[in-house]
C-alpha cells in the first residue's frame, strides 16, 4: 500500500479505513473489499462506495476541510454508497435500514414504488388508521424499542405504525380513538397525523414541562402548539381541544385557548388588554 502522497502522485485517491482496508483508487472508481478497500465508516451498511475527485489543495496543506482530510466534513470523504447490505435500501448515496410510507408512496421518493400502512387484523378487518409507518426488510426486534404488537409483516416487509390519521391517536404502537386514551393521559394533537395519547404536560417555547414528578429525561422533550402565535399551551389529562393556548405571542390576544388580533377581539365586544410591554401575555377580556 502506497502512502497518501504516493497515491496522489499517481493521480489516484487514497481511500478506505486503516483498520479494515485502504487502497489507491482512480477518481470515479469504486471502493470495495474486493479491491482491498473498505467504504468510509460514515457510510453505514455500505458494501461499495464511489471515489470522488480529490479535494483541491489549500495554502494550509492538502485537502479541503473534510472531517477525514479528504472530504466534506461528515467523515465520508465526499463518497457515496453504490451498493448496500441486503437488509437496507440505497437512498441518495446512503444505506437506510428503513423507509417511511405515507399515503401510497414512500417519503424517500416514488422510485421505491407504492406502499401502504393498512394492516390486516386477525379478525379479518383492515385497520386503515395508520397515516405513517416504518418499513424494514427484516424484523425490528428489540433494538428499535418498538411496542408489543406494533410491528406486522406484509408481503415480506416488516412494518410499524408511527403516526395515525383519520382523527385517531397514537398510543403504544396502535391507533385509538380519543375516548380510548387512558384516563390519566392527555390527547395531544398538532396536525392531521400528529395526534397521540401523552403524559400530561405544558409546552413552553417548544419544550415540554411535565405535570408529574417522574423522570422524563429519556423522553422526547420537543413539542409544538397548534397555533403559531401561541408560546405556551397546556395538555392536561383528558380529551383536549385543538386550541389549548394559555400564553400568546406576536402581540396577539388570548381568547378561549386561541390567539387572535386586537381587531378580532374588539369585534366580539370584548377589550384587548395588554398584560405587559412586550409581545406576549396579552388577553381578550
């Protein structure tokens, strides 16, 4: 194996990983184990990757600022995968262990064909309430932390629902009606497919503040209020309306969980009261 400098002197590109195999490959060629070369570690599940043109030299030395001295800063040297392991899909130069199905097509593009998140139940009926599902070529098993019975098999593919539609709420891998959410949970909804049964919380500037004393450090901290002019909204236990704002921003005024303009407030026969000098906290009374 030549040194990187010797590779470049021959018009070749030094690629691969020192621990698993490096080689001098012509620009536009392919790095594979057959040639004694391994694709960059950043290209997970990749069996063969393209070899890009070497980065232009700079006054400070060789390379153009990539994370591995020969790339674009993400550790793959500007390479793209051209062959993936069998349990993954090749998507824009990366190997993906799962695709997302929404509606009749994959989010990754129509080139992957049509798909469906409908599920045939043991009763013989079809569950049509999953709006978005993960699709894998192999069972997810325990490593993906799925809920029991969340995954099913359909035509050789393994699917798991992650978002519900048709007004249903996601709860432990299934889509349930609002009334079926456990009494101690809150219905949380920010869009057509963004509804779920959650532990009660208050959302302040897109961060959750739970209403119990449990440790939620490992849970999703992000949240969103349905109204873009709302800076703080509450989701207590029970069935909540879509408009649950308790503090408005953008110089809007709070009325019945919604944020409205001063003109809209006055039109109802109420008074637009500015609670503070800033843009938040105003109310319609």
